[in-house]
């Protein structure tokens, strides 16, 4: 504090400096993003190489440094040592390329810095988020009058729905063996042990076996068990398969259970004709989780929980401590989820929805699915690759060298193929040419390419088989431990 009472805060930047730094940063980002397709997806540095490159071993600095050189240096180092899911040949996990308007939206959101816990603290942001939730529901064919909010991702969106369901109706929980691992965390957090979980097997196509579900429900009912919640998946994380949602919805009605659909990956595909019809039955669910940071291409993080009866969502999370004075007529998002202080993550999603509209999204999602099918065709045509599955925008396959073709299927042959493909995945991920992840399909180790990437072109997809086969030949035979 100076003697005249004014203050020079170390963090403050005057308008002129802020403008200069912002322009510089945007210029550098535009250049780096444009150059990204020509460079590697990753350099696959080791953790210690990353630490030394970015000088991350030192103690907390006692004094600061010039903001301009700090930003220049950090931008350069981060772009030189990161993995780029915005690269056109990034097909790993279910991680989308980020929408440029979303990048700018996050910048704008941070500048405003509203706390979207209550309407009073974030009037405009609260209403933008409410509209974003309605638009997301509309896009997937879910009732727009539902309750909902944005959260960090699919895990949290599923957890919010799970807790709302459990609050509305305690009892047994039914999920297929292909359910994403959020369910284990949700079960742990809510304290429901193995005795309340029912794992339902899948059929030959990895969809929930509804006959087995019915048998389990009847067996439980016969001894007085109450069905609380049945979970379906609209696009499983491994292969993108869609559970028989229409039959499951009917079973839920019959047994009085809450029907939750995990649409973290596939939910948005309900908007396009290329998706299986079953997927559209997510409109019948009591709650749905979707992930704007997957098929809406929002920069991380953005998940979305939707609950048909907004009062049941509110009932699960609304408490009224004496230290809050909120307008009860307005939407206060603290009442709808687990977070208290909340960022304006809706803005990047809302901007992208306005920039391209529903038709823009339908086109991008359809193109991703068509490219995935083209990839499956290209894989199928390649003599050294074996196509395993193609669903939504996920293709799974494996490398089968000529001299193992005959032993494929035998125990020893399968062990060798699993080992080769595991090693191949490792090399592909480090090589930086194309990034795929893996799946294990009925005991067989598969390579897995998922396209939620609006930068991917047909040429990228068609280049994949030759790259995989070339690296596969380099792997050669792998010694399998007994
Ligand atoms: C990705 C995914 C999740 C987890 O979502 P995050 O955003 O990673 O938290 C859950 N379920 C399914 C089906 C998914 O694909």
C-alpha cells in the first residue's frame, strides 16, 4: 500500500499490458494450431524428460518474473511437450478435438469469472447454462423441461444422476458388465456394497442380456428385493455398442425402477440417422448423462446431467444453510448438484451450439461415424489386419502377421497375438504418427480407434492400416511368458 492509499498489486496488469499479452498469445496459438497437423501427435517424453524440459524440479520462486516472457516461454514449452488430441490422426480413448470457439469461450468465461452457484452471483451465466441444458436435451430428443446442469465430465454426470435416483428410490442397482467404471466409484461413494449391486451379463454383441436382467429382477423380487435403478449404456466405452434401451425402458416401467442411460459417449449421436434406432430410446430414461467434451467437441471439461423430473434432482441436492440468502424463485445451481462454487463451463458449449446450430452438429457427428466406417473398410481390406468391431465411431481390429494366420484361434496363437498387439499399441502411441488405444474383446487384445475429431479427413483414416502394419512388422514375434 502506498502512502496515498492506492495499491500496486503484484498480479495486476494494466489494460495496455493485458491487451499486448493477449494479442501475442492469440497470435502464437493461431500459428501453433495451424501447424499441428504437420507435426507429431506426441513426442512421448518420459516424466523426467518433461520435468527437465519445463524446468519443473525447482522450489517455489521467492520473487516473480516478467509476464510477457513467462507466457512466451510457457506457450512454447507446452506446445513442444504435449500430446495433441486436436491432431487429425488422434483416435485414442474418447477424447475430442477442441472447438476453437470453445477455447475463446473459456477465455471470456475466465475474464467474467461468474460464480454459477447462484443466480444472484451469476445472473447471465445462470440463464446461459439453463438454456444450454435445454438445448442439449433438445438435440438428443430428451424433454427440454428436465432438470440438469453442467459438471466436469461423464463420471460426474453419471454420479449426479445416480445420486438423484438413489435419493428417489433406495434398493438394488442393476448394471451390465460393460458399464464404464464410474459405476464402481458411484457405488463406493454412496456406500452401497456388493450386496446391492447386480452385474448383468452381456450377449454375444456385448449388449446387456435383457433375459438375464429379467431373471435377476424376478429372483430378487421373490425374496423381497426392491429394484432402485437400472443402468443402460448408449455407446459403451470399449466398442461403442448400444444396449437394448427400448426393452430396458419397458422393464424399468414394469418393475418400477429408475432408468438411467449413460450416454457420455454416444448420447449426442441420437441426433443423427446413422446411429442405431435403439439409441433414441434414451428419451424414455429418467436420467441421462452426456458429455459435451466428447461429441460436442467442447474443450475439457464439460459433462451434463439431465433428470426428467427436475424436482427429483433438486430434492437430492438442495439444502438451505443459514449463511446463504438466495432468491428461491431463481435457478441456483448449488441446489442441483454437488459443487458449491461453480465456473462458467456452459459458455464454451453454448457458443459452439450457436456457432454451428443443430445442423452443424448433426453433420460433424455423421461425418465422424462415416469416417469410422471407412476406416473399418480400409482395415478389412488390409491382408495383415483383422477387423473386429465397428459401432458408432469406434473401430476395433488387430494385427495378424502372415505366419500367425493359421494359429489364430488356438490358445498359443491367441497368446502370441495378444502380446504382439500389446507391444504394437505401445509403439504406435509413442511413435506420434497415429494415436489409437485398446480394448479387450472376449479375451482378445484389440487396437481401438475412436473418431470424435472434426479435423480428421478421409486421407487420415485411409493412412492408418499401412502405418499399423508397418509398425506391426517391426514388432515381429514377441516372447510370451508362460
Ligand atoms: C467417457 C465415458 C465416461 C466417463 O466420462 P468422463 O468425461 O471421462 O468423466 C462414462 N461413460 C462412458 C460410456 C464414457 O464413454
